[in-house]
C-alpha cells in the first residue's frame, strides 16, 4: 500500500511516499505520473526507513504530565519535575497510556477518587500498565492487568519494574482477542498467542475484584460486558473509557442493567462511565 | 477536534494521506513511519482514529488525511471508502463493467443501496444530504459501473 505526504516549501511541492520492502517503486511512480498526464517523471530519491527512526520520533512526543495536583506521569528518560510528588515512571514503547490522553486522565482521576486502600484491581486493556500501577500507588493491595497485545504486556512489565512493583503486587496476562481481527497482516507482527476462553475466566475470576477499570474502545467494551461484570464483586466500582461522548448512550444501554449510581465524566470529546455493580445479578 | 474545518494559522509541516482499516490503527507501518517522522503522538492518533471508526465494519479501508503542524500537534479527517468500493464489495466483483449501459457487471437490490447509503451518511461531506438523495446518487454511480439495481433479488 502506498501512502503519500505533501510537504510544501515556497515554490516547490515535495511528495514523500512510503512503500513496503520489495515493492516496485519505479513502476508505481511511472503509473502515477502517467495517470495525471505528466510528461516527465519528477526527480525522486529512495531512502530506507529504519524502524528506529520513526519509533524515536514517536517517543519524542512523550513529556511529563501532571494529571492532578501531586500526581505526575514521567518518561523514564526525564527527571521528574517534582521529586516530592507521586511520580509514575513509564517507558511506553508501542503501548497506550502515557497520562496525556483525556481517557487516561479520566480513569486516573476516577481511581484517585475511589481507591481507599487494600482493593483488588482488574485493569482490562492495560496497555503500558499505567492504570494498574497508579492504582497500586494509590494504595490498592493487588492488581491484574490483561491485554490482547504482547507489546502492551512487555511495556507494562518494564513499567512495573521502573516503579518498583513486583509480581506479588501486579500480575500481567496476555489474553486472546474475542475477534480474529487483532492481527493485521500488512507487516511482520508478533503473533498474539492467547490463553483460551476458560483460562480467561481463571485469570479474571468470578466476583473477585473491588475495582474493574477498562479503557479500551466502544466495541470491545460492548463485547466484553459479561466478562467485565462477571469479574467484579457486587458493589464493586466499574470504570469504562476509551469512548467518545457520542458513544456514551451505547455503553449506558448495555451496562445500565448491571450498574447503579452511574456517573459520566467528560474531557474534550471523550467520556468515562462509572458505576457500582448491582448486588443482585447473576451471570454465568 | 478531528471533524472541524482547519481554519488555523498554525504553520503546517505536512499533509499525510493514509489508508487504515477501520478500528485497527496500530503504531506500526503504515501509521508508524508516516506519523513518527513528524514526531506526532502515534498512540493518540491510533486511539482517536479507532474510536471514531467504531461504527464501521472491521477492515473497511478508511481514507485518513492528517495535517501535521510544525509544533508536533495534528488534526485529521476520516472518509469512508468510495461508493464504488462499497458497490463492488456488495456485488462481490473486482471491477465494474467495461461497457456500462450495454453489459451488466452484476445486480444489487435496493436494500443493498439503502445499507450503503446509511453508512455513507456518516461522512461529514454528505451530512447535508437526505438519505433519499444519497440513495439516488448511489444508484447513479451503480448505473455508471454497469451494476443494475432491482427492487428485490430472489
């Protein structure tokens, strides 16, 4: 697949295109020139992009973030601006959750408000592990982070170590995706090996968690509703995010059967829906 | 933020065009190299794009145009595939007829057209059109491709 970008200088336009290894660049360029009737092929140059080049670029966009007073999320290569504050040190790699995104902030604020100490937390879609790690720093006793992406689990493991959190406090599990579309075949991706459905139940456990937090996307939240509710104790706090404000209604439709005391918090276009699991439901 | 017109005086570093499957943006090629080289926040883009494309069928190739500003911020707009893409997909054909009007490439029912119209209605450049107007437009496109539209398929 070709992708283009256009960078404009004063009188010249330059178009860069990204090709996969092995594609016939010459042919693509002459087809393109032909299709718009250019008389001659514009001059071009071919460069190889190393994975490091663009990964480094992406990492540079990560800065220390003060989520709320006294709570910072800091990249591991930067000294915390406030040594006295509660600092969550992260190396995000290619996983989601640096404290910058409104959904991460909404979830962190929810956890900050509701954790009193000693809780068991389940972080569904853990990414960098930021929510599970924050929950432990706020006083939770034990956290489990699950994700369908092996890069997330790798990042979260490293981040646990960076924050001096051992396996007695945080456990991470790679689980199989519900749909088969979690693997894209456009690039050599690491295969998502997952535990099967029965093992997910063993990991997430019925009625075990005091707080279940899931910052994912609308469709997974709808598909995983049973699992998410199942794993929470009656009366437990459930927080759902990664949804746009316009998607809140869909979440409420599915979850209001199971949750009471529902609250919706918003930031920019994003929302977080939270509530407590109703005491008398039975889902098997 | 993504759907607003870009009437801004922020200096633009580049315009990036990509095709990304709906709800499946990941920090890997093609997104990774294209955005990483302008130091844009990859994960923020993926999260935003994936959230905004939840309503499309997984794997639908979405056309994304990203404006990267010199301060490393960005905005983007998303368009669903062209009507011709949807018609070919619905009809299960690779290309339209070589002689539209004379040779029929395939046949679809009004129900197909209606389903396509409902998806296209989400595109912001069509939001001022009624469902009926979009449907008529799709039938026109189908005819120009040699795809016949009938009331019902048996």
